[in-house]
C-alpha cells in the first residue's frame, strides 16, 4: 500500500468513527472526565452495538444527569478481558461468555441480551446494475479463498443480469478479537462442513485464508470496504447503512434470498427462544423470511456488587435501555428486542445483588 493510500484509509476510518460519535478507548480507563458529585458507571467492549450504546447513554443522561455512563469501544474480546479482570462495572460482547470464562469470575456473571442486529456482507462494486445475490455455498467459498474473481461463473450464474467486473475479490476482515467475527464464523461453520472441519472454524479471532485485509472494529472494516474497489467484508448492518455501503442479499436455510434490514432480523429472533442462561446463538435459523446472520449482543454484569448505590444506578440504567431505550434501535439499524426477550432480561437484572 502506498503512503497516499494509507492516509486515505486512515481518513476514511476516522470519518466513519466520528460519524458514530466517538472513537475507541483503551479498556479499563474511563473515557471521559467525571463531574464531581455524580455517579460514574464505566463499561467497555463490543463495537457491534456501540452506536446504539452511545445513543442510549446520551438520552439517559438527559434524564438522569447525576449518573455519568462511559463506554470504551474496544471490541468484544477486550471487553470480556476487562470485565473478567474487574476493570469495568459492566462489559459487552457479541459472543457472550463461555462457561469456562464465567467460572473464573468469583463475583458471578449475569448475561443480559441488550440488543440484536444483523451481520451483512458489504461490498464495493461500481456499475453492477442491481443487487448482488449470494448463495450459501458461494459466500463460504469466497471467504475460504476458493472463489477469487468477481466474474467467477458461480457468481455469474446467480446474478446473470449484473455487470460483474473481471477483477479480484478483496476480502476485508476483523483484525481484533470480535464478537462479530464469532457470529459470522459460527454461521459459516453451521452451513459448511469444510469451514467447520477443515477450515478456520469458529472464533473471535481467525487465521483467515489468503491475503485478507484486516481492520479494527466494525467501523474499521466499513471504512476499508468504502475505499477498496472490489472488496467484500462482514460488518454490522447499521454501520454498513450509515456508511452507505451496498449489501448482498443472502440465501437462507429455506433457500430464499433475503435482503438485510430490520424486519428480516426481527423475523429471525421471533423464530428462536432463550434458554435459562440467556445465551443463545442461531447460526442457521429456520423460517422462510429469516435473515441468516443475526446475533444478540450481551451486557456482562456481575452477580454481586460491593457498592450498593452504584449497583442501584447501574440497574436503573440497564432497565431503561431494555425498555424505553428500545425505541432508538431501529433508527440506528438495530433490531428492537421481542417482548419475551425483554421480560427475561429484566427478570435476570432483578436477580443481581
């Protein structure tokens, strides 16, 4: 990459980050100065829901200025680490936490599903003349590095009316530990034996095949796609929409090509139920109208807090996010939680002491 291209890339990523209203901060460090006489609640983690969390914090503090909430946008992997180390009052992760991780937290862990959203395949192709459609087998092979050119016959057969260029496919992936990566690779493993058994498998950090371009955070991936012709990458739907990226229609389990939007994400949630621990993944959802890649994003709370006033303030904030705060979800590209999910999440919140 030339020096000029590096400058352009950095500028694009900065612009996308600023459009979300904030930039990433280091986990474990409060991201703003706290006025005296206020209660400070400090969290950090996933980039996937970060624009919505920012909006929630802004709106809540208009109503409760005596409570200052800060959130460090560092990715799910770093958020889980900070939470397990006791560096934050709450964490956030799109991959939830494993049983082994939960067992290491002496204060106990309560997972609370706070928001849901779709993961899309966003691309940068000019002059196509229509929407790109991809079958399950084709987008798996694109990310396996087996389909290398946009004019590959398998892509052309699905999209005979499009002007597909004779150019290389440039993959854009996450550089950091990411719940978005976890949800994406969990889906690929569910629909492809090769991906699951002989390929990269499932994880928050993946050794991607080929010469994939890596970027930090959903905003970094979106920024890289925006400036890279011929690129395709996985990113949160709201981020792709705000960045003006084109998004592929993906084939679901029922064989239908589904356009990514809030309604298709909600259809996926309504076809699933929550287990006792509120940790559920639906890597290959049923339903004619279900979008194939939807994930919850969880707040990570301790089962026990030593500071009673802080706990009371934290529970009030989270309860507001789960109820009144849901009205902001759809405008930012996220899925409003179904009523049954909200009821289970509020019940779990009440069990924290």
